[in-house]
């Protein structure tokens, strides 16, 4: 026997499931002074890199340090939240950590989310089904056709960057995807700025002051190999047992 039970729908609200895209910060040190220096080095010249992005603080790297037998210092979560806020990041949640760290994070207003999963920087696309709406077309590359002088900066947010003229020393080109410079590249080039390890840098004359892919960087303090210096070359990130490495090869 089927019984229908009358129900009342609230007139003022509804509750539904929702997905919130988060940026994840994998915290590898409790030294906030060192973190501040490295954040300034990475993002100090890119004030609009983040735009009030919600943030998950992942303490899993610190958990690995503890499991290896080393000790980590306490975390001042209030100071950490303030520091990240200076870069327009909004910390909302925490993953991992000891019970003491989780309690301190909760006291600072962070929500523990032990079941949160980090996604790859460039996840594979799932096959579409007939009932699914067509995917949104990705942004085309940002194309710059004028030389970039010292002090100028271009950021291709969420896409590739193509530069058809010289990038002079002191200029910066940044992209979440690939960077193509069809001219001498003498300034700073940062590809895969939001963690895309598949991003690459291409130039017709590689003379860069700084090269970076997904946060792994090389400065002019280490001269470029003669095989690529001033020549058409590409830069890519190659994983290894001792960490990721920037590999340069002539084209």
C-alpha cells in the first residue's frame, strides 16, 4: 500500500548541494617569516593574481615530516590567515594536521575538512553524455603584439599567452597556461602560474632573467646552458626522484 504524506515547502529558503572551487595551499613549513618572503617573491609583483579566492590550507606535507621523525613548530593560524589575506586569499578550511593543530585552526575560524581531495592542476576531461550541456569554450590565448618594456607586466589568467615582440629585461610575462614569445625573451617568464605542470615556455631567443613553471624557477644567477642561450628553445617541467626540474632544449 502506498501512502502519500503531505509536505510543506518553505517559502523563504531552499537547501541544495553546492560545489565551491577552492585554491589549496600545501603548507610545508610553520615558519611564517619564511613563508612571507617566498609569497612576496612569487606574488609580490602580481597584486591581482588572486581575487578573493577561497582557500583550503592543507597540512599533509607537515604530517609527512612528523611521520619521518622530525618535529614541527606550532602554527599561528591567526597570523597565517592575515598573511594570506594580504594576497587576496580567503582561508576557509583546513585539511590534515594533528588534533592540536586542528583545534587551533578551528579556534581561528577554519573549518576542518578531512575528506577534501585535491584535484590535479589539469584534470582529464570526462566524456560528455547526451544529457549534458555543451562545455564552455576555453578562453583563447592572450596575444600581445607590442614590445614589453622594463616594469611592464602581462598576466594571461586562465589561458595561454602569446607575445609577438620582445620581452625586455625587467618586464614580466605570466600565464596559467603556456607562454610563447616569438622574439627575444629577456625578462621574466612564469608559465603554469596556478600549478599547471604541463605548461611550457617557448621563445625564439631565450635570454630570460627568470624562468618558472608551476612555481619551480631558475634565475639568471645560474647562466643558461650554451646550447639554448640566445637560441630558439623551450622550457618544460620534468618530475624526478629529487623533485621537479626545469629542462631546457633547443628547438
